């Protein structure tokens, strides 16, 4: 049992937590939620002992092993694989001692303990966790210093998951993950044996993983059983009850005031009027649920342009003469709502930069309307805001020449009115800074919004407000996001970026999730890029239609068979417990080797099927 008993924390003269209290039972999966600045991270720091409470205490068993991610990302020449293995300190110490121990009795004790903690399967487990978070076998063996900060934080997360603490504490674990890794993490956490406390604004994670919600508001903790949807329903019911109670209280207050006004001057009723005046003075107003009027996203409407906005014609793009994406053929219209899918590193941001004209095509053509305005949002823009400047100063600079009324109107669209407009950026929350960055990039009423992970600093309510604003926006939207709730509600067209290309994905976001998790592999998901294998003898142009139909059917069957085998290997690497027995016994390196070979065979089979199908269509024509 983990008990939070009357925790009070004051920082900078402000009370962050005010006698916050909750009890967390062993094995619970708890979502710690609340608006930005409510004190979620503060409470977590108190639990792990990084911050001392002014009042109250956190009680737990002395033997409880807490696990959380350090603020600094790991670095050095060690590989991700070595770093993850080293996270199990006891195993590392015992393995080292076993190599040098000469005492037969002690050596026996060491091996017994190694067996008890399942030490010999640890390398395979470490490899599976890293693979789930996006590190293939080659990436697992590169030095940490060759990775960016985001990838290093993935290593830190992998090490934490591998260490299997009794209480796992995660603060926005998906911020550095793509959709594919987020899906894997969610499935990992579903079956986690210990207690989980996670700060998250991911609605799907909170719905699919947690069984208890701790809602932090005004320094207090309210406990709700169930997932986020259950919490939201209960909160809506509570809001309705409070509104009814407020209306009743206001009616009573009006009756008392009317009685006092009519009867205070009359001697016969003055005493009763004084009594009612005391009653009125003691009446405590019923507190409404927090309603933040500054939670605002309102994108200005662009001028009308004829379609298409942009067309890519066999375009290639990359860096330093090295193409990342090739043979791109895409059309974007003014009413498109497109989500880019694919793992980090596949080229989603590269494609976004090409569409935003930040990169020039290496080959092919990019055609766009000369009058088109593009608003491009990235996390770098949030980080590069000047802390000593105010939102008003930022907007005045980028809207040079505009009158003050227009500048303040644009800020007001995103909730920066009154004192908020003149508050230093350093005093704003992460969510407020993200709103300011969105206000800045949309100042010219763009026809195309390109949003690269816009939700990282936004809480659940802010994300919902952003979804509504995007759905009300009159221009086109291209979205890169690991928040599948936002993708599902915003995008009506999916583009898969992988294998050096980008093509429309025929299925829904649910189909893609099934595909990533190995539950389904849609056929004909790739049409743009083909890797043509050496077809021995090929398909003769003179073959009759009947023979060609047979070959097409055989190629399709081969593709389906290979896809099923790939799915089985994916399942074995992600969740050995559900894998076929013969695959569950194989090490991760062998599974990865087989998966790579099957992927090549599948690509060749799909290429054969595609070419023969085209030839069959030509014959039919």
C-alpha cells in the first residue's frame, strides 16, 4: 500500500499541494491527471523523495522498489543494449561477482539467486523492450552519444521498464515516442505486474491501461475508480449537480436579500431581517468546477484558393545529397486533413519540411500556389521562445507594420488577453507556450497548417480544444502526432511514410494499430515504391490470360503467407507469452534475422503480384 497523507507543498510563496491525500493499493494502475500547473510532477517528486513536503508524508513499505526516469538522459560510449542490461543493478553485480568468485559455496548462492531473478533471459528481455521502443538490432549496438536527446530518453525509459520496480512512476512517457512505440508501451503497461502511477494526457492510454484516476485540482486529490472516460462522465454529472446547487443557492440568496431590503426599516420585522442578514453573510458560495477561459484555440480563416494547394511529382528530398524520401507523388487539396504515419526516423518530418518549403526537392517537382501561406509548428519553436519577452512583444515583432489592435486580436484568439499578453514567457506553462507558438505561426491566416507533435505540452482539456479548433479550421491540415485520439478525430486521410516513400494508407487508424501490433497486415498497403526482385524468367508477354490469372493468385497467396509469418515474428518479439511455442524459444537476434529475411521476401512477392496484376489489367484492356 502506498499512502499519500495530507501532503502540502509551497513553492515560491504559492501553495501547490494542499493536504493532498490518497491511498494506492498494490497492483493498481493509476492515472495522475490535472490541468498544466496543477502539481502533478510536484506530487510525483514528493513520492520518489526528490522534494520534501512542508506537511504530511508518503507511507510505503521499506522494501518497496521505486522506479522513475532521471531528468538527465543517459550518454557515453555504452550502447543502448548495455545501458538497459545495467539497469538491473543486482543482476549486474551478481554476474560480475560470479566471474571472479572462487568460493564454491558463495558461487552456488550466486547462481541460485541469478536463477531466481531470471537473469539468464535478461538479454532477450532487454532486446524486446528496446525493439518495442523503436531500436532495431543494429541501433541497439551503437554508442549512446550517436543518438539525439529524444532517442536517449527512449533508452532511459527502456532501462526503467527493464528494471521492473514494485512501483513504476512515469511522467508523460510518450512525449519522446512515435505512435508505433506508444502503442507498444501501452500494451506493455497493460500487463505490468507492479503498481503503476503515470502522469499522462494521452486519452487512449488512460482509457486502455489505468483502473484508477487521481485528479489533482486546487491542490487536492479526488480519487475516481475506472478509466478516463469513466472519470469524465462522473465529472460531467458532478458539474451538472454543482450547477443546480448554485442556481438553488442564488435563488435563496435573492429571497434573503429581498426580505432584508423590505423589512430592515420596520421595527416589527427588523430583528428577523438582522437574522437573515447574518444567514446571508455566513452563506458560503458553492465552488464551480475549474473553467479556464484562456483555454482557447481559434485559427483565422484563410482566403480561398483553387485546388490543388501542392502537388509532388516524382519528388526526392533529403540532406547533404543523401535522399531520405524518393519518388513522391502526392496531391494536397484545400480541404484535406492528413495524418502522416510511420516510425520516427522514417522521414515524416522531412516530408513536412518539404511541404513547408524548408527543404528543396533533390529531384522531381514540387508545385504549389504562389499565394499559398503555410503555418508550420514544431517543438523547436516552443523551445526557442524568448523567456524575457512577453507574448505581446513576440507577436508585435512578427506582425511588424500591423496596428496594435490586429496584434492583440491575434493573441486573443489563443487566450492571451489582458495580463496574459504582458506576462513574461518564462512565467508561462508549457501548454501556454505551445499556444503562443501556434498563435505566431498562424498570424497570416495560412491555407495549410503543418503540425509536428503539437500536443506534447498540452493537457487533455487543451488537446480537446485543439481538436475542435482544427475541425473548425477552413484550410488544410497535415498532422504528425502520437496521440491517436487526435488523429482519429481530426484526420480523414492517412499517409504512410516508410521504406523511403510516402503513400496513401487505405485502411483506418484502427487498421493501422492492428497492423503495428501484429494483429493484421492489410494487403496492397504500398503502391508507390516497389523493390523489384530478379524474377527468373519473368512473366512472358505472350502468356495467355488464364495462366496470368493463376500466377496472380499464386503471388497473392504467397504474399498473404509471408505476411502471416511476419506477423507471427512481430508478435514473438513484442509479446513472447502469446507467441507460437517454437518462436517463443528463439533469441531476439534470431527473430530479428528471420524477420528481416521475411520482409525482403514479402516485398519481392508484393512486387511480383503488383506487376502481374498490372499486366493482367493491360491485357483485359
